[in-house]
């Protein structure tokens, strides 16, 4: 009985690890595609590709998801510093809304801080960021 339980747990663990590795591998491919698009000066498509890494290849503790999230947020920050508030607001909304619906909130503190930044940016341009951000 105990050995049967161990076999089931082992199979489930192997399946989990294989899924996690597959998601990370595909996420790394998408990150590379985004980097190529960025080098071709196709900014909007590049950052949408980074958002796809978050939404389609999300796995807990994934370094690719973290990198994609940071790239989008850094783009928003750089746009905000240059005075391109519409681009900044778009990037903040993209980073915040890209996560799939889960039973928990990944990067919860960062996403809450991002909402505050987006609301501040929206006040600068007279826009309503509440429609573009998560509730």
C-alpha cells in the first residue's frame, strides 16, 4: 500500500517538474522573440510578446516571467521619465493585466505599487486608468 502511494506521488512530481521545465523553455523562446523584435525597433509588439510570456507561460518561481515583468515595468518607467505618459500607462496596464487568473496574486506587492503609479500617471494626462487596470 505504501509503495503504491510513493509511486503515485513520484509520477505526479515528475509530471509537475516536466510541465514546469516545458513552460520555462517556451517562455525563454518567447523572451528571445521579444528581444529580436525590440532590436528591430518594433517596441509595441516586443512588449506584447513579453506580456505573452507572463500570461501563457506562467509558472511559479519562473525566471522568465520575472524578467518579462521587469522589462515591461522598466519600459513604463523609462517612458514616464521621458514624459511619454500614454506609453507608460499602457506598459503599466500590460504588466498588471498579463497574469492569468489564479487562486493567489503573483507579485502582489509589485502589482499594487504599479497600480498606484498608473493612477498617478493617469492624473498627469487626465485619463482614467481604472478602466485599464485590475480591480
